[in-house]
């Protein structure tokens, strides 16, 4: 099969190779997916770079955890009727060496989720890491029907899906963008939008939530901890999946007196059942979910795709088109 891989960590152009590797064979409980589109996430490029001192987990890695494609072979203990199904894939390179930047990937049966015909491969390849992270951030502490949910970074991959999932589940959503110029990019049918460059973002948020918000989905805890405290209702939950500084300061005593729960989210290690529930809900909600697609690259331009993600990715999911 044609694939991309790295044997050492480092800059994308230096370590990513493209060439032929043996076709993988599904083992018991596994399926093989012929990949059409592979999704590139920041976590994929961080592993390749050795972020935070992480080392090579395996001698050779095919990157990327997310994809869409068609099951073309199954292992023992898997229903043979799965062959031919369109699926979206998550977790392909989570504690496994060979991900989706290849013509074929092998994953446990349940990690290849049926992709209905009315949904595109591009959407399917965008549901894995961002979708499951967004789902966990919104629902880890219970239903949100009737609640006020604040989503920071709503134009990002996780933030956009978190806002849409919270709205789908019955919440009133308030969403932030960095700049006033971006306010018109937020769908008013999904969320009330607030720009963080206004003089009083807390007052703007409180105008929609006079008694505070019950759930906060956080992409930059280091930047927003004081703002979050200012708008949090008593017993609120801050679900943080990212921060800008490795050692993040928080207003401990104000948060304590407000009885705030801080939930930290690392997607590789979510409980297995939480991932399965996320997959079910994401597939159900996908008919009303939109994902902005940014750059698309062919497999042999994978280094450019990684560089684009490392540079911030812009506003849109970065995808690889896999030759058939």
C-alpha cells in the first residue's frame, strides 16, 4: 500500500516519508478500512514533533487517528457483512503504531463507525479527535438540556462541534471569538456570539446569562481562567481541553468559593464507553452538524499538511486525500 510514515521525530519535511509498505491484515476483532480521506489533528503533529519530550512510541509510526473510508476486510469474530460499509474511523493511532495516513488502516471493529450515505467522507474524517473531544467536554458531567453553556474558541475544530452538540442537546449556547471582526462567522441559530477583544467580555456574556453559566468549554485556560470565574454560576464545570502555557495559573480561591469543578480532557484516554457513546451521538447529530474544511492535500504533500496544522491550521479541518 501507499503510505506515509516516520521512523524518527522532528520537522515534517525531514522525517515524513511517502512510499510503499505491506498491506495490513486485520486480526481477531479488527476490520481493515480502505481510506479515502485522512484527518490531520494537532495531536498528530505533536506526536511527530516529540512535544513535551514525548518519545517514539514504536519504531515506525504511520500518523493520524481519524479517517473515512470503506471496510474491505474483517478479522475473525467480526461480522463478514461489514465488508463494503462506509465508515468513519477514530483512534487509529491511539496506542497503536499505524494510523490513517495510508491506503489501508486496521482498527478494532467498534472504531469503524457506520457513515450514513447522506454524510460526506470529509465530515466523517473530521469527527474523530475533534468530535469525541467536543462530546466529552459537553456531556462528561451529564445532560445539558435547558442549561447555559459557554464555548470558547467556537471557530476552532473542537469548539465548533462543542457548540453544535450542546445546541443539538437542548442547551442555550454562548460562544466566544477572539476578534469582533469574526462575530459574523458564528451561526446565530447555534449560539450567541461574544468577542473577547471587547472592553467587557464578562458583561457581554452575563447579558445572556445573568445568573452565570453552568458549563464552560475551554480551549485556552491560561488566558480565560479569570473570565471563566467571572461568568461561572455556583457549581459550574470548566471542561478544559487545551491551554497556552504548560504551567497554567488559576484564581484558586475565587473558583473554590464558587464551587467550580475543573475537568481536564485528554482524548486518547477517555473511557472506552464514553468514546462509544460519543461515536453514537456524533453519527446521530451529524445530519445537522457542519465542519469547516480548510486545506486539502494529497498524501504525497503530507509534510505541507502537517506544517499547516503546526502553524495553527487557520479556520478549517486539514485533510489528506488518499489515492485509490
